[in-house]
C-alpha cells in the first residue's frame, strides 16, 4: 500500500527544497496530497480528507517550519480533520495503529536549534508528537532538511535520494 504524503507549503511556487523533494517522489508508490493546491480558500473537505487517511496505513506530513511552527493550513487541517468521533473519542479512533512520519525543512542550520537558549526541533514539534499520541498513531520517523537557503545542487540531489529511501522504508 502506498504511503500518503500530506503536503503543506504556503509558497510552493518559490520553494526550491520542497519542490525538489516532491519531484523526487515521481515514479514512487505514494499518494501526494497538496493541501494548499486543494484548498487555496482554506475550506477543507473534511470527509474527503478523513477518507484519505482511512485508506492509508503510512502517513507522511511534509512541510517547512514557518516561524517555529506548522504552516497555517496544516494547523487548520489537523483541527478540522482530526475530530472527536473520528480521530479520538469514546467510540472511534480511526487513526489508532497508523504510522505517522514527518518531513520538515528548516531555513537555519541544525546548529541553530542546538545552541543554548534556542528551541530544539524536539520542542518545536512537541505539539505534533502529542497529537500523534493522542489519536493513537505512532510517530515512526522524521526526515529533516536544514539550511535550505544554502544547500548546493549536488547536496540537494543527495538529500532527494535520501528522502526517497526514507519513504521506501515507510512501507
């Protein structure tokens, strides 16, 4: 069964890194769901998105870190789609046992998130991890790209190969 990639990039047209990562998936067995392309008006088709989640065991959330958080449409997606009675509640936990993965890109180098007084990647993504646990899914892996403004073409090609390998391991 192919992995589902929930993609959320508010400025995809100008994105070098996420565009390359997306293009690296061509020919791979994945279902790519671009939230900003599907919902430019931020009116999410909740039932369609829930059905898409039900159809996949392995779900990858790919997005850039924007001001130390998720892009706005991804936050709305989580709020609107992972609802009581579907993702959690007494009678239904539709995502229980699903495998979640992250693919995040960061403008800064990794050292910026390791420096004393800075916010670590673990801290920045703790809301996502808490949500994953709350809905009964398991966070299985995290593919990270740091220093997106400074990556050479050769290094980006290597990163894309590593991302394809990462997705191959999700199946």
